């Protein structure tokens, strides 16, 4: 009875390998959602490392599993009594050296390739290599939103806007009274932690074409962590500078965006409440001083989401919530 099993084994292994190759081809076509997307030189190098590690570990997985199946079939009991031991194979110096040296060489290859790619992942190219001087944007991770501050003092919430083909330096941190977060937009660069009291830098060149790139906080930061989303909108340089110059003047848009990012995850986008109380027709909305106190210092389970805001952003938010959910103050 053993012969039919041995005849079927190569066919099963061949079928498994064929399926793996088909799935690998599908994954490589358009990335397949397996590897991180790459729209910047930094992200492309991260993806290269990812594919190398995936290819090596995938090959090892197939070798180990196919060998395991072969050994299970070859050394099966064949009706041998349970109490009787099978053939004992002891010692093979050459084989033991081979299976020790090969993993060392594989790890050395992965490490060497990673260190070869690392400078291009970590360092932003010079301005001469891209579309102009470096743009520095301050990024604060807060429960549960991202606050971006541009060189002219303009701010945005959750959505970062950048000019195309420009060296970018994100100065990422978190307020002293907050928790750790992690900024991650996979198509642009790797993750970077936002740690209270510490400034980390994430440098990359923005994509050469306009587009919208999505990500989110990659560090568990509290009960509404899943709603702490991030997105980056790239646009032509002239359009970007027009937007950032007029940003401080557009209070209505700033108020809405601030509410959706800083307040919506707890109070709901329509003000009907989630884990926080509803704001719709809430009498407290008419008390400006009380709203300022809540934003600055928090209360009970509510964190001080507005601590450190400038007066313009705070006024824009209060005007928005009073207009949308209250009686207009």
C-alpha cells in the first residue's frame, strides 16, 4: 500500500509549488496588497527589503514543509506496533555543518542588503536632487488626531498637504501630557514614533505627482486608537503655497477639520455622541469659557485635546460647534 502514497507525493508537492507560484505572480502584479506601496524613494527601498525577506522566508517555508511531508510519509509506521521504535538515525557531521552554515549565510545576506538600502531609507536627498529647498513641518500626535504646523504658522488636522517632488522633514513629537503615537503613511516612508517630550525626524521626498496617501497611528494609544487616521495630499507647488498662505484666513474650514479630527472620534461626526456625550443641543456649548476650560484641561475621561492651540484654531472650533450643534451661542 506504500507505493501509491509515494507516487502521489511528488504530484502533491508539484501542485503545492504551482499554487504558490500562481499566488506569488498575482501578488507581484500591482503589489497585491502584500508588500507596502512605494511612492517615494524611501518607501521603494523599504519595499525592496520587504520583498527580499518575504522571498527568503517563503522559500524556507516551502522547503521545510515539503521536507516534513516527505519524512512523514517515508518514515511512517507501516503497521509497526505502537510500542516499537522506528529506525534511529544518529549523527551526520557534514549535514549538521551544512544546516548551520546556510542559515548564517542567509542572515548575512539579508543584513548586508538591508544596510545597503538603509542610507536611502533614512536620509533625505539634497535640494538639488529634488524640486527645491527642504520643507519642514511640525507633527504632533495627540489623543486622537494629528496636528500639523507649517512654516508660516498655519495648521491642519489629520490631513497633511505637501508640494510635489520636494524634500520634506517631519518633526514628529507628542505633548508632555499625552501618550506615545506612531505616524505611518506606508506609501511615503516608514513608521516614526511620536514620543512626549522628544522630537523625531522623518525625512523623504514627496511624490512627483499629485495624489492622496492614507495611513494611521501605528502605536496603540487608547480606546479610540483605530480612528486616529492620517492622510497626505500632494499637490503642485504653486497650488500648495496658495493654500498654505490662505490657510489662516479660512476659519470655517479649520473649525470643521479640527472638530472632525479632535472631537469627532469621541463625540461623533454629527455630534450625537460615541464614547463621549452628545453635543447636539448641549447647553454647555453656549458657555465659551467652559468650552475653553474643557479644551485646555480636559475633564474626567476627556483629555485636554486643545492644550497648546493658538487662539485662532480654538476660536474656529468653538464657532463651528456652536453653529452646528448649539443655538449659535
